[in-house]
C-alpha cells in the first residue's frame, strides 16, 4: 500500500499541486483539500479550527498517514499558541501524524542549526511582521524581514522562481545562517540550489519544508529530489543514526 499524505491548503492556492505534489517520491500519494481561509475569507482561529478538524477527518477517511495544515500565514499568524492549537486539532481529528507549515519550517531551521534568519515574503508589512514575531517567539533572530506586498494570488503565482532568486541575492547578509522564503503559493523550488550557491547559505521555503518534514515523519530518506542543503542535512543525520544502530 502507498503512503498517503493529506494536505489542507487555502482555496486560492495554485502552487501546492504544481510545485509540491510532483516532488513526492514514487509510492507516496497526495490528497489535497481546500478551505477558504485567506484574503477576504480570513477568519478568527476559534472559527477556523472546527473547519480544520472536519478537513482532517475527511483526509483521515482516505487513510492518510500524515496530514499537513499547509498555510504559512495562518499557521504563523496566530503565534506559537495558534500553531499548537492547530497541531492539537489535527492530532485529535485524525489517526495519522500531523504537521503545519509553521512546524515544518521550525523543524527545518532547527535541522540546519540556523538561528539568524533573513525572512522574505510576498505579503504586506503586517503579515510579514507577524511571521517575523512568530519566529522571534520561537527563539530565532530575524536579522532582516521584507514583504513585497504582491497583489494577491494571481500576482503570487505569476512570479517566476527568478524573482525570488533576485530578491534573495539583494537581501544578502554576511551574518545570516539561513534565508526563509515564505508562502506556499509561490514558486521557489527550482531556484533553491542556485541561490544557495551564490549566498553560501541554506534556503528554506514553505513547500520545501513541508516536503522535507512529511518525508521525515514517514521515515523516508531515499527516492526523492534533493531540494537544497536541508535535504543533505537530513540524509547525513539518517546515515549517522544507521551507523550508531
């Protein structure tokens, strides 16, 4: 039987099926469900949580081994307490393992031993500041944060990976441990390795981090593309564990 991954994404997202799902290794099946929860449909967490629970239950009906609430702004914008509530709701609603975009990003940064972060987003100032505050509350030093205030989903999806490559190079900081290019509705994966080579620092993106964390929860280290140094670090850790065993 294949491993099954359930993804709960914003209704307007067009990049998860295009950029994330095709990168899952052979033998892993993705099931995607949508919620209206961004832009004009943004709602308080207490009203969002029951809808997240229902979405998780629907994915659990498909026997998903891991369910990910995959929306960066919603999983970081309510702070650490909001992230914990989302995780708790997913775990109570379904039998499989659970993660969120915020959790995956934190795990990725920790896996890279990265503490000083440059944050880049397509969001406006308010949402970018909220994400920076989330990271600071989680123990990271955000040494620079810039949101580009792109004009909603159409504009997010229209920007080629080169756009994020150029913005990252412009944001170069000698004191950065890593660069976080945030949002599940933008295309960055094809540019990760080139950016890393030019900046000599690891890159973390929302879709990349969720791929990495989902595969880690499934215990899968082989048969997948290596999207940047994050995957190299995981493979090295897996090899070390095998040697100790």
